[in-house]
C-alpha cells in the first residue's frame, strides 16, 4: 500500500460512502454485469421491467422503497446464476408533465396559450431532458443494478411502434374497443383522467328538495339533490322496487321542472330508500351510477355540461354558456320562481377532485378507447 493511501486511511475515522460508492458503481457498469444476453429457454432467464417513473420531478421515497424490493429480487436471481435484467425506463406522463410545466410557466407570468403549441412542446421536452436525466442519476446513486445501457423512454420511436403493435393485436382479438362511456373529466386539464388521479375532498353543499309534478296531475314526487344544474339532463326518476311509497308510480311519468320533458318512473335496486326522499333523479350523462342505471333501462343520455365545464345548448338557451357554479345559482333561482323547491339543508359529502389541476371532476360521457380486462385478468 502506498504511503499516500495509507495516510488517507489513517486520517479517516468513519465510513464515507461518497468516496467509494461512485467508483464501485462505475466498475460494475464497465463490467457489463447489468446487461446479460438471454440464454436457453424463456424460463431460464429472469427480468423485471421497472414501472417507469414519471418525468414530472425527482424520485421520492416510494420509488426508493419499490426499487429496493425489485433490486433485491434482481440481485438474488443474478447470484443464482440466471441471466438477469432489470429493464430501465422513464414515462413521459403527458398529463402530469403538462401540468407541472404549466405551473412553471404561470410562475413566470405566461401560459401555454401565450407561448403557442410549438414553443410549449419545446418547453416540455426541456423539462424531460432535465428531470429524466436526474431520475436516472438518482437510480445510480441508489446503486440500483438496472440495465442502464438499454434505457427506454415511452416516447421513443421503437417504444411507440411496440405500443401500436400491441394495441392493434388486442383490438384484433376483441379486447380493445371504442365506446361512449362516462369518464372522470378534468375541466382544468381538458382531459379524461384515471381513477388513480382522483382524490376525494369533503365538501358541504346544499341539499335541495325539488318537486317534480306527476304527468297525470295527481301530485308531485320530491327529489333531493346537491346538483340541481344537472337536472336539465334528467331522463328518468328511479325508486327502489320494494319501496311501498312509490310502487304505484312505477310505469308512470313525471314532468321535469324548467324543461317540461316527460320522465319515466322506473324501479331499480340501486336506489337507496333511506337517502333523501327515496326517489332518485337519473342523469346518465353526469353521474356514474346513473349512467349504469340508464344503460340497464335503455334511457336517453343527455350531456348538459361540456368539456370546458360550461353548460351546453342541451341545457337550454336560458343556461347555455354558464359555468357550472353560475348554472347552479341560475337553476335554483328559476326553481324558486316556479315554487318547485320545497326544502334546503346543508349536506356534507365526499366530492371527487382532480389530483393534478385541483378542479372538481365532471363525470361526462366521452368517446374513449377501453380494454376489456375480463379475459386478460
């Protein structure tokens, strides 16, 4: 051992990983230990495709925990002598990346609309270059034994071709289909988002009791709702089949206040007789449960709220163009003029909001692609 190294060792009183780990890790990479070729049959090899982290920022504790579990499995099989690969990549996370870049632009006093499409896309790619490389660097600092020589990004040309190939094959087999279905629509992002991107927030709304006249003139049926603006898209009233209060009304019709549309009174097991008045307005275009009820009973699906969060022409000339909050006030005022509101009370409940934009979710019917997981699962 040379004198300089001996002196450094004697001067060191505790383990300093920063002076060692980087050097050892580079030796691992140079040796190609993380990039073996496949051998024998498929079952003779072992691999894990890392759930690609989103390029919306740096890695967090969840990545470190999940990555440690994967790395332990990879190292175990590598020590057993199996050709082992931990396949590495990052995810473009289109919606999430757009959101964080827009927040950055807002802090700079501008927006994607002011920049224009071309410049905004350029900014998004700059974000990816900054944080995509940071994420890979963090994995290396953690000592993760992934295959860094074969890194993938979800917008790489080869990756995109592979996605298109699998999509077409699943469609050919009948697993992928297109349909008008109710989705979590985020008016802030102007996009459908997954259930995983929805968070419930406790809100206190007003529960309105609204009287719907029976078409035969024999009286009214009272409906309780916290969203009177959606009643403009009602297509039925549902009661529980065993609810003796309404059994004689099933098969008849009620008249939708403000609109005049005739609504069939139907029986469905989904209705909770204990909630509100026990009679439920059915709005297939703006409520997931109502959508399912509507499909079961073949009801019309009306969209009174658009993707921009404003009332559509289907809501009627009086309300078209108003945003949802404005429409709620206007509808309540109009119902009061008609004497159709018989009660009001505060009602605290969980309301879905977008985890990304913070806006209240609007359940909307949208033409989307879906994958039927029944057989695949």
